[in-house]
C-alpha cells in the first residue's frame, strides 16, 4: 500500500474485483428459455452459492451492473421464476443487485421481491451492530477498521490510515466479505498497527477531524468514505459500539 506522511500524496481505495471467467449468470439470465439443462443447473447452483460465498455475490453485482437495461430486466425476470423454487433467502439473490441498481423502477421491483427482507438493507436500522477497531502504528498514524453488517452473514469493511489533525492518508473499502473473514477480534494487526475494539463514536469523531483537516488543506478525502457517510450522522447515544 502506498501512503503519504502528513496526509499528503496519493489517496487509495480498494480495487473492484472483476467477475470470474466461469461466471454463468449473464448467458443464462438473458437467454434462460434456450439454456440447456446443464447451463440451467449451473445457474441455479450459482444462485444458491450467493447465500454463503462473498466472491460470488460481488461477481453478481459487477456482472449485473455491466448489463444494459434489457439484460437487467431479463435477469430479474429469471429470478422471479427461480426464487420460489430455491431454498435460499430472497435477500441473498437480490441484495447484490440492489447495491448497484440506480433505476428507480427496477429498485422498486427489487424491493417488492424482497418484501419485508428489504429492511435488512437499511444500514441505519443496524447502526448498533457496527464494530469499530482502532490502533496506532509505530510512526503515530491511526488505523481503524469499521465492520458494518450488510445482510445474512455478509459485512462490508472500511479500513483507514489517518491522523486526526492532518488528514486521511489512505482508505480501503471491501464492499462484501463473509463475517467470519472480517476483522473483529482484539489484537488483529492491520497496516502495521494492532487494533483493539473501540467505541464507534471515538473512531468516527477522529475520522471527522481528519476529513476537516484534509479540506482545510484543499485536499479531497478518499472517495470510498462517501459509502459510509451515514455513519457520520449517527446518534451515538444509541449506537455506541462499545467493546464488551
């Protein structure tokens, strides 16, 4: 990772992964009626994997995002047919698509398909579940990891290297990760710092100071922070995130 002292230099974010070559969804979703039985079986097996495999869920989001309007509509048409026949929560199939869909009509269609499960995508309703970890490097920079629930057993992770009075040196966003693979325990080491559970408000306040320091120096904070902007408006009286 390339970081800069005193808040200067390159700001970094996590690169977005590409869909794997073996990804079966596009051809099956767009032309499901003509798909042979093996292709159909591969599609359904992949749909089931979306409930437990973070890489598959990210691939679904990226591939769906790359489709044109007709392709997205066809994907949703196929899900309408397959979802009732699969032993998989609807949120596993639709949440990756909702994450990248900007069209209001299709977002409403996805929300209807999710039904009551659509509430699990409202992060503001689960603010008290955000885990904050924080530590300090030997050079005095702060390192934090915010682990926010997404749906099922998936979380997203924001990792930042910063100095509250200087700025944010680097920020990385992992949009989807299995909870078991996310940092959550005392003593985890990230970017040369040993992180400990810390009240969420402490980390957010420090990051807010770092962002202000960046702006005072005419530097734009890392764009990945925009994905967590809602955390900066939390009611910390009800969302402390305190370590047990």
